[in-house]
C-alpha cells in the first residue's frame, strides 16, 4: 500500500521528524547507506528552510516511480516535497547556486541539495510561496543529473499524494508504466480513505503493470476484475502513443482530468461507476492530439471538482511532480477542509533542454 509521510513543520522539533521519515522511506525504497545519507541531508535542509524562509509549511515524503518511463518494473526513488505559503523567493536561480547557504542550517544549501538529488525542482512566486522537490533513487537508477538520457518517448510524469488527516496510508495511488511506444499514467482513488481504500488503489496499480500494452478502456476492464473483493476505486487511465502522437483517455468514477490545448483547458470525461464494484457496460475512450505544449493533470476529489488550472500552470516547464505540488498547495483552502485523500498526477513533455 502507498505509505506516505505528511509532516507539518511549524517548529524546529519537527525537522527531526522529517529526517526520520525520510530515512524510513529510504529503507522502504531499498537504498544503500550512501544514498540514504543523501536523502537524510536533503530532507533536513528542506525542512530547515521551511522554518527560516517559508514561515512554516509541510513536507511530503513518498516512494515513487521515476519520472521517465521504463520497460518493466522500475527502480523506486524517495521523493521529498516541501510546500509553504510564505513570502516566496525573489530569485530562485540565485538560491540554487553553490555557496548560497542558509545561515544556521547544515550549511548545505539548495545547490548541494540539487547535486545530491537525481531530480530537483524549485517553484517560487513572491507572495504565493515556494515548492521544493527532490527525488533520490538507487545509484544505478539515477534519472536526472546522473547522466541517463531523457528517454525516447518525449514525456515524463510525476505526482504528489497527501493522505487524509496525516494518516500513514493514502487511499489514492498512481502508476506510470511503459510498454513499447506507449506510456500509461493511471490515478486511482480507493472508495473512502484508510487502509481498505489503499488496498483497492494498490490493487489497481499492481494490475496495471500487467496490462500496460492495452488501451485505456481495455485496461479498465482488467482492473475491474482485479478489484473485485475490494471496496473498489475511481480510476482514470491516460495513454500516450509516441509513434502516433495521440493521447487516449478513459475513466470510471470521479477522478478528474484536465488537458491543456493551446491557451485553454479541456476536461476529459469519465463514466459514472466504481471499478471493482459497478462498471458501465461500455467505457468511453477519448483520443486527442498531444503536442509540445500539452499538459495533462489528473486529480482525485480531495481537490474541488470544478477546479480549473490557472493560466501559468506548468510554466516555466517544471518537473511534473513540482507542478502537481503547486496544484495541491494553491487549489486548497483553509476555508474548505479537506475530507479525503488528495493526489495529483501530471503528464508533461520533456523540455528540449533539461537542467
């Protein structure tokens, strides 16, 4: 089941909690001692920066698939995401330079965090706050600065997952798998929340890995059989065929999908039902063009159903997990208490020049 650590950071005592959670995640991901030390250092630095510059915030820690799809079951990485609604950073590029350090912290600075991470992203807008994301995997499976080529599908994907009320497990889960020229992104929302919801969404993830070659509608039929005996889940499946440049989408239940087409956002519609419990006789499958300017956002009902991405979503081009984290931070509101797990998954083109 998708273990997620959601650690609020409001005072210095929580920095240790973030470090301990990060080390637990590294053990779950099977990282060696050297990579675990990197995870620990980066998590501590990001949590410390929240207190010094973000005026408190929170850290999400998860074990995730790499952003570039591979054949078969990929190596897993620890993803550390720090979010705040603080004053923001006036010049994020300067903040990431080597030698730029947070006084009173470990002295590592964001530049060191960036070098220790396979993938690192920073999004900050004065007055709106900051999102910093680091992903660290096994030494042999580095995905970003470690030298692996960006992949021949031209897309990458990422997500953030926030468990309801700080629970150990989220009832939401996502998967990102490849079969030949097809890359498939799935987001599942187990009915309700807690361990039983997590069992349903995890079953969907495991089953999708066996059927990545199938189009979305056919994959949903396979998932329906696999989820029988669970409480069921809402599931959305998007599949990009890099050979044809077409995106296919199908969904059952209330996982929402937004596709950017030029300067507008288009909703991709799911059919009513619950995978594993009640599936419609026919599942509609949309097929649309995928371009260098496209962006797909899937989200569960932890976000408002009528939420529409703001015009600057994903701009400038960012790691998809950073875009997902900014979405979670900005779409939520203290006036609207969240009553369920919240997950956002993003599919985006790989920029022609990656940092």
